[in-house]
C-alpha cells in the first residue's frame, strides 16, 4: 500500500477495568511510540460485559479527554472487541471451491454462534495447513521419516478455515464511538489478534498466550502466527488481589500494590495459595490436550504471559513447573522503538498495553 495520508495510529483497548490508549507513528519502516494514556473507568462492566450505555455517554467523554491531555493529534483509531465479546474458531472442511466453501462456512457457523447470522458480522479465511501434528512432532525427533503417505494424502484433501464473528450491535457501538470522538475508524478486531501481533509478531513458532485481565483470562494457542484455539474463563487479576487481601488481612488497594511489588507469593515458603491460578493452568492444559489430542507437547515453543497480573513475581516459574513448558512474561515493546528516557516507566506498564500496541501496529501494517 502506498504511504499517502496520516502515518500515526491510535490503538484503543477498552477493557473491563478501564481504557488503555497507544499512539504509534511510522519513522522510516519502524513503528515508534509517540504517546500513551491510561484511565480507570468505574462501573464499566455489568453481567461480565461492557455496558452498552457507556458507549454513548461515559466513553466518548473519557476518550476525548485522554486524547486531548496526551496531545494525540492523529485522526486514525483502531478498536478492539474483548475476546469474550466475539468468536474465533478453526473449522476443517474437505477441499472445495470458494463458492461452495462460503455456503459450507455459513452452515457450520450455526453450530458455533447462538444467535441468527443476520445479527453477526462474520468473516473467514482459509488457513494453509502447514502439517499435521504428527508431521510437526516428527520433524523435531528422530522419527522424522515416520509419517505415512496416507496421512499426507488426507491432509492434502482437507482445508482449515479460521472463522471470526462478533455481534453486529457491538461492532456498531465502536463505529459510533469513533464518530462521537471525531476520529476516522481504521479497524475493529477481536483483541486476541492484537495480542498475537504485539507479543509474537512474525516469529515462527508455536505458543500459548495467557492474557490475565482484571476479570477475564484469555488463552490463545498460536501456530506459526495463526490462532488455532481461543478460550476465555471468568478469572483474572481481581481474584488474585482478593486472595492476597484475604490471606494477609489487608484491603484490596494495598493487596493490589503488593501484587506487583516484587514479593513472591508463589514460592515454596509462601503460605498463600492461589486456586484461581491453578484454575487457569487447568484450562491451559485442557486447551493443549484438546488440540494435540494426547500427543506430546514438544511442538510448543513457549507460553507468554500478558496483562497487569503477569508482573506477579514468580508467576512465570509457577506456570513453567505446572505445565512443563518454558514460560516468559511478554514484552509488546520489543517490536517498537521509544524514547530511552522513558525506559523505566514504559517497561513497568508495557505488559498492560499489549492489546493497545497490537491495535496501533495493525494500522501501521496496513498503511
């Protein structure tokens, strides 16, 4: 695409605890952080969803003020829909032409979407199947030549389709919100894609991203840059804060600060147990077991933690031990440049801006 027009993009992540906003610009061929903003919004969630009324009243006011105070001059915005507000799933079909496939996808979509398709924004894309799991594992072992021709033939006769859907009324909310704040809407995407873009980028490998939000945990299985499975559970940082507060008999505000203070609540000497962390680990194990169908997990290159709770000391080691997979805290800043004077502050908050950074990067990629 030609480089005409604006070269700055604002990624806006409206989550269950507030708003995170990042502005990136293109400098040569590199994305550069020019500004960021963060605001806590009281009462944003009801019944585990963002309040619809807030899109017409509260959110426009917050966004206008954040953009003005942080001096973001760009007109292009990119919004994310929370993972629990959309659907990402992989469906396998026999080989067929595109017209037949379009009908087949819409027919199969009914099995995954509980409302009428007329009320949904639906998109899909054919994913080239790189190899069966057996082939993928075999390439990393001495049995590299053990895959039979029948398996390869069957794979060649099948195709995978990545189905993405979101309720129309939710998409329309973001379109109207962009209009309310006087900005041009560049893109709307489910936040899982933003996380993959900022935390994995073009890295070729197989990863699990665990994004622990305030109320919801988003688990994403990624193979060679493609989302292969995506699940959400009602468990998040607020639950961990409550556990610390109850165990130490302190208020939630102090517990929240202790959570990211560097104190290791997960080592063998700690008397605090975190059933919510074990719940997340159990769900990750089920995702792996379901997708790999009992095969060895040696094809997995690592687990990446994201979200504010990822800063909990010892959490990465705890996941590594429990799942026997190398676990690291994701760094969405590794693919962008920023003023080194802001190094300390930016690194402190970087993990909480993974979605917003991924959104702004989507604008730059399309430019």
